[in-house]
C-alpha cells in the first residue's frame, strides 16, 4: 500500500475536513504545539505527541503500537479539532481519534476532569479521549462521554457505584471505571454488565487499559509491512 492510497482511503472513510500535513491547514488554524509534526509522509517515521512518553511505564503496549504500527497522523476538523492516528490490521486501515488536550484549550463549563492524579494528567496533556473510530470505545473516552456506573445498573440500590465514573468501554457493555473517592490509579474498577453487582475493585487503571487495548489491537501490522 502506498501513502497516497492511505490518504485517499482515509479521506473517503472519514469525510469532512482532513489535513495530512501542517502546510494543508487553513490559515489561522491553531493546533497544540505537540501536534506540529503531524502528517503522512515518506521522509521519516510518523511523529506523535511527545507527551505520550509521560505514560511509557503505564502504557507500554500502547507506546509500542505507536512506535511500530503508526502509519501517520492527520488533523480532522469536525465539531472540534482532533488528531487522527492511522493504523492497519488484517481488515485494512483503522483509526483512533484523539481530542484536544485540556491544557491546550479552554474547556467548557463542566468539562474539567472529575478525577485527579495521573489519569487526569492524560486528559490534560495528551488527549481528551483517545478511542477507536467510530465506536468511541477501547480507549479513554472524552470527558463529555463519561457516565456514572450507577446509572448503568438496573437495581434499586446503586449507591455502591455512585462514585464510580466510566473511563473506557470495551464496546460490549463492560467498563473500566475510576473511583472518585480515591486519588490512587491503583483503585480502579472493572464493571461487567452481565454481573452488575460483582465488579472487580482495586485494579490498576492503566494496567487494565493497556491490556484491554492490546487484546483489541493485537492484529495491527507493523508500518514497514504495510507501506510499500
């Protein structure tokens, strides 16, 4: 597959205003400084925001995916600016979408992270959401899409889950959640929709995130095996 074919297919798959190099951006478009080297080109390995390296220890598999499997990045101007990450697996091209980091914009009222610690730092410095397109799953969801786990449970007494906030959906009805009562990202929760009253508590948020994403994306092909 050539890079020109990647660009053509991505335009068809995403539609709207997609830009594949900084030179393509309309005059006056402001992007975060960490996105300045985005693009799809053959001159060098694709760049991704350096702030990902902050999470090299927490998300080692995801960082490996970015380093070995990323074909390129593009800026998508839809309802807001987003960074598109382009990959390829056995079924063809697929995409992850990263929202503007909260530190790079003035969040709307109520858009600040409801949690703290390193999870909050991801949203502030890397992306407000990093999810598989178009399902908006298998990655940390946008702040505006988070839900209280209690709202997902069809029981009379859901107070035990009233401080659990969804963070990542596996696309099948199950969620990785954070406990808003805790500042420790080792006190995450896995909520299973088939066993709503038997969640797994005290799990490592980033460990589960990295594992779930690695299972979902294990068929991603190395960039050098895809691009001719």
